[in-house]
């Protein structure tokens, strides 16, 4: 770090986390309630809390910070609640319904469900306007564009109050002139509207994916623009000397103007920083295979890192909308601390996906919530301290938790209060285990080969139970766990993705030369952009990937390659990388079959210096941190057991203890089940292992 501070801010559905790193290596975590109606208010509240607890003013921090980083859920919330901008789509005539036809099927998991409702269209049918034009698959113009159709669409959009426009024509990635000219007309006639051009945002083969991605981007762009302007202005007023960086769903940072233009990259940006943080936390042990579980108040997010690389998804359905851009694979489940317990039509207890969120929150928050939640179950089981969360600033009412569970679950099911609460705990754990299997077992990975990383304020209460169920032998929980994503943000680099279509077979020197030219062009653009962001050439790195398939296949798989000269080394190395990857994914390959490329991508990274790793003082023995005992339930029998409770801030490096026990940190509670040990490392990380 070149200055005194670095600040990371991660806005979640219930809490907004702040991580403040100082030049001397001290790292502090702060937490405030999120304010979905005005996300900037949570940032003001957080900076006020930092000032209150440290005596350092917001102005001093911001004006002396090399980076202020913001991960926001503004775009995600707008997509969930369908409160984005009024959007119009200009497309090739006859293709107005492609985003509604959706390739002719529903999303995976619902394909054969006749009762599954259609997705809400972000652009209603009357705002999808067709234009006479046609480019065919070789990139030649079959029908010239009728500019009057574009003007007619703009006239209609103006009359309808459209605030944002998406343009997406068939095969525009091979001949973008029609889209570019249409964009000029839109800018001329609708100068105040946000504009998304499909072939510029997502220049990849696949019309439906490109159109859907452009529509989502256009739908969110005005929302993100207002948010970025408010945040940038606020930090500027505080004396910021450096522009705010925003976290993206591809796992990297970007400037506000980039996020505004490419708003789709900000959709699921919060949990995308978890892999970076997990690798840093696990570095002292050399662990590079990590499953990170982040349980907050609203959701449970899982990411998987193998050999030090996070899983990346492209061309996926997210919240029922097809998005093509690369995103860190995050499996999200409605299993947060606010997940509501209920009884289904068959008389069975269920947990989530409904959530009480931050408002009204669980019953124990005393903010009007009356339904039993995961947090209420944990409080009733004795895992949580009734004096409150986040250092006592959020007191908990155990009697309201018990009343909610008794009224809505225990009495209707004929169960004791304790059995009902432990049933809630078990069900939500099973839901989370199934989600972990989706990112591990269903992708060919054995979770027993991985370390489990606890993140989020609520994960600590469940983490040993999850590890036990999955057969995982090592769990890491940092003292910064409840703000791990904010911590990951201050460790991250600037990252931009540059893409190009490349429909060709890997069969001759022409293909080699074309691929070389494409990659060289993308990487030259990336270098110019990052150098414009202040990066020197030795601070920039490049990685390459291709979307490939066997000739005749419908779907592609993404293959990573080194940055070698393709013309010199030939196409054999690329083909072999594809065969290997295909076998990893599908258990077989066909070396004798011809291979073709569909798209190429270069990822350009501008590397930032990292904060120093924190180091805590040596401990004086766990017994010095013992604050007392509390009755807790660890089995379905519902029998309470007097369990030691330790103050996390009083534990030091080298201290160790055995379960059952609870460690209370300021922003998280770690439950050590019977049969598990815990030891605190000098890096401020608890290492949890099964007893021999």
C-alpha cells in the first residue's frame, strides 16, 4: 500500500460490511444494517461507525486511501424486484420475440414443469421494435438496414418514456456496421437515453444470449449510473484523490464509468470476491482447493476454487435471464439467517427461500417480524448470545424467537420447542449441503479434497455441521469472516474481459493467423485501457480462453490456453487443451474428430499491491478467554448441554480448545460441535479439525 488506508465496502441484503486496511498491517471490520431504499445511506452509516470506533474521520480515511472499493447489490436488487429502467429493444425484424421464446425451453430444473410460469419480460412486447436488415452467417449483408425503421422506433420510444435502449441484430458480431449506424441514430434522436449496443457489450456468437445480455445491461444501466454518480460524488466531497473502484462479477475491479456502461458486470459482484479472500486466508497452509460458504442474513453463497482458480461461468441463466459475460460461479441459496421456517401442504417443515431480510428481520430483532427464522432457531438452541449481534448493537429477544417457533412450527407439528428449533437447524444445513454438492460433486469434484472456508456473519454457527456432513476434514474461519467479501475486494486487481467471435475450424495456417490476430488485437486494446488507468506494462498480465466444440456439437466448453504465438507453435496445443478439457467435463474425448472455435476471450489484469497480512499476538491459553457457560442443544433429542463460551477478542495465536464450545467474535459466532477442535493461527484464522 502506498498510502495510509484502503477501504472495501460490500453491500449485502441484510448487512453492509466495511474492511479498513492500514499501512501497518492492521485490518478492521465494521458492520451496519443495509439500506436497500437508499444504498448510499449505509455507506454514510458505516463511515460514521468507523469514526465512532476509531476516532478517524471519514474525510481523513478517504483522502488518504489509495483505493476505496465498492461492491454493490443495486443492480441485483433491481433485477430481483423488476425495478430497472423502462427499456426498449431495437432488433432485426422477425426476431422481436427471441428473448421470450428463450431457445424454446425453460431453465434447467424446470424444463418439464408445466406449472412453472414464464419469466417476466424486462422489455414488454410493444417496446421491441423490429428493423428491416439482415446480415448472414458469413458476415455479408443480405438486406441493407432501413434507417427509417430505426427512427420510427425512436419516435415510439420517446412517446412511451423509454429511458434506456438496447440494440441487437442477427450476426452483428461479424458485421457491426448496422448496429453502429442504428446507435448513431438513437444518440441523435434520444440523447438523454442510455444506450447498449449488443456487438460492443458482448461480441460473441449466439443471438439469444447476446440480445438477452444487452437487454439486462440496458435495463440496469440508468440505475447503476445514478448509484455510481452518487457514490463518486460523495467520496469526492470527502476529498478522495483516487477514483472509486467498483467490484465486478468477473472477480475484478473497474472504474465507475466502466460499470455504468457495462452494468451487467455488477449484477452478482458481492460474493465474486470470496475466492480471492479465501486464497489469501488459506495461504499460510498452502491450500488452493477451497469451497467458500458465505451465509449472511438473506442468502447462502458458495464459490469453489480449484488449484487456485475460481470456477467461471458464461452463458448462464441468472434470475431467469440469460447472461453471456464471464462471471465467477456463485451458487446462491435462500438460506440466510433470515430464512423463514414454514410448513408445506404435506405437513413437512421447510426453510426458505423466503427471507425476513433486514426489515422486519427475524422475530428476535424486535422490529415487527413474527415468523421463525434460522437466526431464531440458533438463538433458541443457545448458539447465539441474547445480548446481541455485532458487538451488542443489535440486541436479540430470545422469548420472541421461542414464541415464533412455538406458534408457527412446534405446536402445529406436535414437537417440543427444542426439537423444532434443531429441526430448523438441520433442514437449513441439508439445503446448504445440497448446494455445496452442486458446485463440487456435480462438476466432478470430491468435496473431501477441499478445505471449507467459513464466510459471512451466520456461517460460523453452521460450519462444523456442514463439514461433518460433507466429510471435509479441515475448516478455516477468519476473524474477518463476516466481512470476507469486503476483505477480498481490497485484495483484488483491476480486470477487464475482451471478447471476439471466431467461428472457424482448427485445420490450417489461415486459422492460426486469424486467431493470432484476434488475440493480439484484444490484448493491445486491453493494454491501452489499463495503461490509461495508470498501470505500467510490468503490472499487466494476460490470460486467454476459447469457446470450442467438436464439429456438429451444439454447445461449447471454455478452454484456457497460454499466451504463446499460435502461428509458431501451431494449432496442436489448442486442440489438445480442448480434448483434455472435454474429457474432464464429460469423461470422454474424440481426438480423431475435427474441432472448431466459436469465440475467443482475453482477460487483462492490472495488478495492485496488496495490504500486509495481519498478525495477532500470542495467546495466554483459551481458559483466559472463557466468559462462562450456556445451555445448548446439539442433537435432535433436544437435550440441552452446558457449553463453554469464549470471547474471541481475548484469544490469541496458539490458543486451542475442544468442542462443544462457542467462540464469540464481534461480528460472528463460531459453533464448535462435539468431536471438533479449534486452534487460532497467528494470521487471525481459526483452524477447525475433527478430533482423532
